[in-house]
């Protein structure tokens, strides 16, 4: 691990965080990815680039997002102080917009005219379509047909924003398959196309670049927590699919040894193959979609199907920096089940008047356990990564089903 | 001198265009793949690439994706593919190259894979998502087992990286003659010639060109610039069309002979 120009924790020159990361891509993608890396590192040193991105984040996205002390939720959890980082209040309703605008600006700087993106829950697809509309770029979003069914509202939003949504009918028809298809598209058209990857995943420099674009969350939250709580939090809690919202909020606290970093994966229905997406609970080191990391796989190295109530966490691999943070024990990873998340979803709505995304509801669900571990007076910071409008139909269906079973 | 070196030496001595074939192992079954490989060998192919089915073949187009799905549904695994090769190796003259994504090999364990591959007579390995920069460990272990490490080159590969692949790889270089995923096309791209000229300038290692080859005129066209042509999706298509029929092996042999006509 080397330190970079800003004194921050960067992967080594080959894109490794410890033994995780790297660049495992087909030959055709090597040249475009090397070009992307050069341009990104160049843009990162360019004050004009960060000035323009800051302007967009402030006046278009609505940053800084508030830090809200959820007092009623804290009381319900046994008297802890809970602070919610309100990424749900960004334009488009999730943290995904931070990265989408950063990469879309970078694509423009590189002279690209066309963006391809993958999406699971649809939030990254919406954020990409939004950034493309704003910056005048063509946008194609690949989305598994199973996810299109689960997140129909977001499909319509993307189309309203002028994006083309391409259904992906291969494999498990979810996020993993959408990434395969987006990469295939990029392989065929590297000259005019930028692949706007939405999580801290994939080949170097994506995990670094996405972390950096999301690290604004942690910088703001750390400052706000010091102002409001008068001290650093005891723990920072975030849900982890690919892990971009988590790495974005963890990043500012990594050098604060008293702050525990807790990632919450999707425990689905049970930790048995195919019924969950908790990579650290049921996975092994492997290589998927360009990076060496923890992967849910069978004995022969084929990727296992995953399940989660939330499309955004329903993915077989985790971002390589999370694998690294787990290997050094700097961060810890737990999971919340579908039922836990559903309960967290309702609890936040009733106690705080905030309807979270089902993804973020996994982090909310973990609060009760964290409150037990830390005891009263603890300060717990939770990244509320997105809002739940997209999920209300799914939840309505699930609650009706639960009522039917109960009666 | 590896079996692959011998094959290219012979191709050059005979002043002809070599033919390299790709099939997805396990489509329609591993037992049939064994027979298919014997027939392709009998039909005169110079190198046999054996594809290991993987759940997420992101460098492959629809034809090989479907073949992969059929093979996985039939229970084909990397271990099974190696067992199958063990059974046919002595009946086949041509060198055999394993064509795989990284994860199945990593899951088996690099050491276990290398030792089993050597045991069953694998001559070379091409790992689609392990470019030269990531290949250090892989290459060293393959070399110590006498197995060639084959690298891909594409129209976007820089001169510097062509040199690197030439220096680090062995056996032959596999040039992808156009952008995009695997799949048969009507004509061979102009980019094939441009790539071949650039490669020839940097290295004397044998060069095979593929991606889009389906007809004898494609093979002949490639022969103007490279040592051998690779046929993949088009052959996988023939196997898909005749997969369940009694004439499968005859069709495969006929197709491979026709490509060389």
C-alpha cells in the first residue's frame, strides 16, 4: 500500500489493497482501462475538475446532506444516540449520484459521448441517466429482467430521463449479469464509450475512483458528528452490496482507531447457498468481474446465485477494499436478514418519518444489535444511503403476504 | 521444445495456414466432447482449444454463453474437463490448450491445477481474464510444469504490451482480430491485418488470429498475415445445431475439413 499525492490510502500501482483488487480483465479492456486510469489520476490532480464537481454536488445534488439525530429510534434501541447521514435527501434519492456525476464529468473530459452503466436496484441507473441528461451524454443502462420487475418505478424514471434500459436475461438476471453485459458492450465500443460502474467493484481503478467520489459522505459526516455529538462516533454502520456507500462513509474514519467500522451484508432468507448475499459469511477468495475479492462460489469456482429482498445488495462479490479491511480487521462485517431489513424499514418510517431504501434498512436493522454491544450513551453513525420510494410496492406485497400467512 | 512449438514449426515448414479450433467442453456432454476432439484432430486441426465452462463468461458472446450454460447444466466442471482430457490425450496428436476464466482455476488451486494439467497432458493454458500484468504467479508455475502460457492481443493492445506478451508468453500469441465479444461474422475485419503487422514487427512468436472466423476464405485471408486461424463460435454453432443428433461427429469433422479447403 502506498500513500498517494493527497496522503490518502491508495491501492498499489497495480490496484491492490493488500492481496485484493487488481485488474483481471480480457485483453480488449486493458487499453481502455489504462486510459481511464491515466485520465482519472490526471483529473484528480486538476483543481478545475474538483471545482466543477464540487459545484455540481453543492448546487445540483444538494450537498452537504444533513446529519439527523434520530432520537426516537435511539430511545427505541435502548438509549443510544443514533445519527443518520441523509444520503436519501440527495437529488435522485441515493448516494449513487455522487459517483455518477464524478464519472460522467470524467467521461466528458475524456471526450466520450456515450455512457453504459449497470444497475441492480435502479438507483445507480437513475443517477447515471440523470448525470447523462445534465451533461448531454447518451446513456444505456443494463438491468437484469428480474430487477426490472422488482424496481419497475426506477425503470420508468430512467426512460423519462432519456436513457435506454436494456433488459438482461442471462444468468440470474440480476446485478451480476447486468455487469457482464455492460462490460461486453464496453469491449465492443471502447472508443466512444465510458463504462460508468456504480459500485466500488471491478478492475482497478474503479474501486479507488468510486471510493474517492463517495468519500465526500464520510468527510461531511465526520465533521457533522463532531459538531453535533461533540465527539467521534463509536461505530459507523453501513449496508454493503458492492460497498460504495460503506466505503464512502468509512473512508474518513479509517485513521480513527476508536471508531469501529461495521458493514452489514444481505443475509437474505438463510446463510445457505443461493439464499443470501453475505459474502464474508458464505464466500471464499476468488476473481469475479475484474477483481480479486470475496466471492460466493461453488466448489468448482462457478458463481453462486444470490438472494436478497433488496436488489442493490443482491450480488455475489464485495468490493476489494472491503475484503482488505476485513482481512486486517479494521472493519467488521455482519449481516441482516430479509425479515430484519423489513422490520428496520417499518421502524424507521414509524419512529422518524423516514422511509429508507431496503438496502439502507439492513444497516438500520443492525442498530439494535450494535446498541446492545455498545451500551447506552454510545454514538452510532448510520449511512442512510437511499430513500425507499422505489421499494414501497415490494414492501406492500411482502406485508400483505405476511398478513395472509398470519391469518 | 513443447508440442505447441512443434505444431507451429510444422505449419511453417509446410507453408500452410494452421487451424486452431475452440470447443466448449461439456457441450453437449464431456463424453461427446472427447469424441469431438478426436474427430477434429483426425480432420487435421493443429491446436485444440478446450473451453472450461464458467458461470460468468463476460468475454464471450451469445453462442459460447449458451454452450457454457448447456455444459454447466450437464454438470461439466474444470476437474471433469481435465479427467476427460486424460482419457483422450493418447488418441490425439495435436496439442491441447485449456481456455478458461481465472476463477475455476483459482478455486481448484493453482498448484493442484498445474499438477493435474501436466499429468493429463495439457500443453498450454489461456486464461481470458488474466492479462500479462496479472500473470506472474500463473506463468511461473505453468513454465515449471512445461505448460505454455498463451496471451491474447487485441486491436487496442499497445506496442509496448505486444512486446510484453511476446516476452512473457510462450507457444503462440492469440490475436483477436476485432473488438467485441466472441462470435462468428461474415467477413474478417481489416483490423486483423493491422494487428498482425504490428505483432510481426515486435515478435517472431507464432501468431494465431481469431474472433469472427467461420469460412475457408477467412482462414485463407488470415494465412496472409498469421500462422494460424482460430475458429470458435462457428464450430460451437455446428455442435449446437447437431448436438442431439447421430451425425454430430460427422458434421464436425466435415466442417473442420471444409475450413481447411
